[in-house]
């Protein structure tokens, strides 16, 4: 799982995402989602005074609206976690965030 340390409108914002479980409760979330949320928490603690926000996204149109709104409202150093309803929503989110594939070390 990847945590993005990105700049949006001159602010440093930490971003991660995950896929929801069969029910919308944290007790049944996939391991990758739990790991992503934990990685985001660790990365954002290195910044000064971070706030943490989480939003559930269920559709392609929701991705565009949610990404822009959450990143606009974030303060520098904040963490934003996107909980996605399905694998296609994850793909739309990654495309919207313009995530580049990691190059081999």
C-alpha cells in the first residue's frame, strides 16, 4: 500500500486509500485497507499538527467531487483516507490522483 505525500494548492497532504469490507464496519475490513490506514497514520504523524479525515466513495462521479473537496479543505500536513466501495472505484481514485507506478529499486 502506498501513502502519497503530495502537494495540492501549495499544501502538503498525505493521502491513502483502501477497499471497504462486505459491511461498512472496520471489524471486517480487508487487511490491505487496515494496513493502508495505519501507514497513513504513521506518515502523517511526522508532520506538524495533522488532522485526519476519511471519506467513503461509492461511484466514479463521487471520486472527482470527493478528491477535490477533501484536498481543498485539507490543511498542510493533514491526512486524507479514501475508503472505496469497489475495485473500479479504487481504479478511478488512483487515476484521479494521477498516481504514477512505482519504479523498481
